[in-house]
């Protein structure tokens, strides 16, 4: 199976098994932005892939979107296919300065 399709069921399986790590950057940004880790984990249970970078090194990454109630949350994850591991890279609440209404598409510069 090609993980680089960011298969929701497979990534959710990794998360359910506890096969993930919080990168320090994600923890710092969540704290700075007042986003609880519980809300991030809830986002990671119900999400859609908005963007992916298959060629990103050392692992492919995806920008995913979920909801914390009425508030959208974006989370960047990286997936190590060989180790079956997910890395939570960063987290933020998107805004209309950078994203189109609906928060799914970046605004063009």
C-alpha cells in the first residue's frame, strides 16, 4: 500500500496503536496558540488531506484539516513508511488572511 496517498485508515491505525511522536515544534506551537493536545488528537481522528509533499525529506508530509467544534485546525504530519510511524510536525488554526473561506485552499500570493 502506498502510504504517500496518506491513507486515512492506515494513519489512524498508527495513531490508535500509539505509533506517533510529537515534534518539539508542534508542542511549542500548540502551547503558543492555545491549542490543547487533546484537540489536536481529536483533529487527527476526523481529517482530510489538504496538501501533501511526497518528495519531502526525510519523510513525506501532509497538511491535514480537522475541526475542534466550529474551529478548523490544521496539522502537518510526516509518515515514516518503514517504521509505520507518524510525526506530528506543527499545528495551527488557519485564518482568512492565508486561506480561502472554508480553510481548505491557500490564498494565492
